[in-house]
C-alpha cells in the first residue's frame, strides 16, 4: 500500500511540474460574423480581443490574412501576463459572401506552434440607389 501511495505521489508531482508555463493566448471569440452588411454603410472594421492568460509576456510575431482584401493591425509590443489587447481587421467590403481567415503567429504555448486561425464571415450587399429625379417606369395599360 505504501508503494502505491508513493507511486501516486510521484506521478502527481511529476505531472504538475510538467504543466505548461509561458505565454498563453485566449480570444474572446475566434470567429466574427458580419452578418448581412451594406457596402458604403458599414466600414468593414471588426476587433478580435484577446488576453494573455499565461505567466510570461505574449509576443505576436505575425498576423496575416488569407487575401489582400483583409488588412489586420496588431500590437507589436509584448503583452504582459493578465493583460488584454486587440487585433483590428478591416475588410474592403467587396460585394458578395465573406469567408476569410486571419492567421495569428505567436509564442503562445497553449496553441499548436503558437498559431491561431481567426475567421470572419458574412455577406456584403449593395443597396440600390434610386434617384428622386429618375422617372418611375410604368407598365402600359391594357
């Protein structure tokens, strides 16, 4: 019985010392749904908020988009443990469906290779502008 208790103690101590230490990134949300937005009315800017939940400074080494129509801006200085920051994304509002990925590269130990894929989705529509000076089309009366 003492050997079993000793083995369990060694395992618990060993596993707790193996726990990951370092920077950890946690996003408030990893997907932002624009929904249906109108070109010219919506500016296309959205914000991904995150917190460093680790015990070391978090450094975002690169943030890149899956295409040139989406431009991310991110903090270039380390984010201290317990602090929060944001990544701002601007979509150029091309009409049609939105389905883009923003890849965040960091020193976070809680994500595979420190990489987090963020996503934006939705649909951009163009509202038809009707000039009040334009004559209304009428159908011929039968």
